[in-house]
C-alpha cells in the first residue's frame, strides 16, 4: 500500500467515523428533544397544581375557622347546660325543702 493510498484510506475511515458520529448525535437529539406541546402541557399542569394547592390551603383555613367556631359554640352550650343543671338542682332542693316544710306544718 502506497503512501497516497494509506492517506486516502485513513481519510475515508475518518470521514465515515465523523459521519456516523454526526448521525448518532442527530438521532439522540431527535429522540430526546422536548416538544413545544410537551412544554405547554407541563406549564398547564403546573398551573393546575398551583391552583389546586391554593384551593387546598383555602379549604384548610376554612375548616380551621369552622372548627374554632364549633368548639366555641360547644363550650358555650356546655356552660349553659351546667348552669341549667345547677338551676334544676337548686329548684329540686328548694321544692324538697318546701315539701318538708308543708308536711312538717301540716
């Protein structure tokens, strides 16, 4: 093999290697490229997620406020019940005292 043939063969092999590398690079970028529609879908999903998180936070806040209101209302109702029970107990004692006075006087 002469020097010219060797150089030509080496040049062809290097060009073929370059072409295969370029083609492989093109294939990789072709299949891994992010499409504009995919980016739009991701943007839409992230916006929907953000809105869902805001709605969840609002619901949690509402439930906490409602729970506080109901707890306060329950405490007031229990206090009223205790007062009514105390009043009933006193009324029964008073009625019992009046009965004993009537039976003792009569």
